[in-house]
C-alpha cells in the first residue's frame, strides 16, 4: 500500500449505529487530519493530530470521536449521527502540522450515508 | 484571518483549448498556496504549490500557476485541455509564519472543469 488509504470506502448507517472510519498513511508523516466534504460547501477541517497529539478540534460535535494511536493510523468513531452528517470524509497527512508549505496528501475518502 | 475565493464555480472548455481557473486569496502574512484536483469519487491530489520561491510554479499534467502578490491572485492555467482534466479544482491557502492561520489550510469552494470533445 502506498500513500494514504481509507476504509471503508462506502458506509451506510442508521442514526443509532456505532461505526468507525479508518485511515492509514504510508508516507512517514507525523500529522494527520480529518476533513468533511459536503455538497455545495467548502472542505471543512475537523481534527488535527500532530505526533499523536490532538492539536485542533474545529468545534466538531461529540458524536464524532477521533483516535490517533500512532502517527500512521487515525480513526474516526461515529455514534448517534444525524442525516446532515452524510458526506465524504477525507483523511490527510503531512510531514508535520503547523508549518507552512507542508502540503497535505489525501486519501480517497469514505462516503458516509446516515439513514 | 485568511480566505480564498475561486471566481468561477464552473468552467467549460473544448479539448485542446487553454484552461484558466481563477483564484484570489487573502492572507495577512506571506502564505503558501496550492492547487488540488479531485476526480469523481476520489480524494484530492496535489497539482502544484507555491512557497515563496519562483512566482511561476509548474505542476503535474501540464498545469502551472502564477503567484501575483500585487493582485493577490494565484490563477491555474494549462495551454491545452485534455478530456482527463475534467474534475473539480481547489485553490488552497496556508497562512504564513506569525499569523493565527500559520500552517492551516483554507480551501476555496472549488471550480468544476468540464472538457468537451
């Protein structure tokens, strides 16, 4: 595997379910990110982890719970979601966070549908 | 605070004709600027980046962009469009040192490029 991978690619869940999204980067980076991409809206940064420490939570509802066990893996745990949470969830990584010029590399995303 | 405005939500060109996707930015400090491309059902791929070196930046797939500080613009161009260029393009700014947006990426709304045969 190369680059940034995300599983699953598609997920349909009910509002009372609990599920998790997984992201893995094979680039030797130290920063990882979760973004939400909804139709007709700009990409929204959700969380930032730098060297396994959360450095940013962009006012994300608590029904989204991130976990970063090491610099290569990032999870997003989901519970009691709302239909408006349906979106494409993108994971990204960069060499470190908080430094200009460090481009982010994105995974293919998980298309989440909440019914 | 930093922001980025993509001036066209949709651009349509014929195959073989030039492409121009326009982007204006606002940043209190010397920013880094990027263009990303997203094909349907795919993640974002980095096309090119500007980080205060040469103002004309060459990227992948024949794209290039010119940083114009006086106009606060970073327009993306390609001399000849190919069918495979049809995708959504995002202009992105990352705040420079000293600002509260240091290192954070701010994405534009995106421009959908359609290429006609």
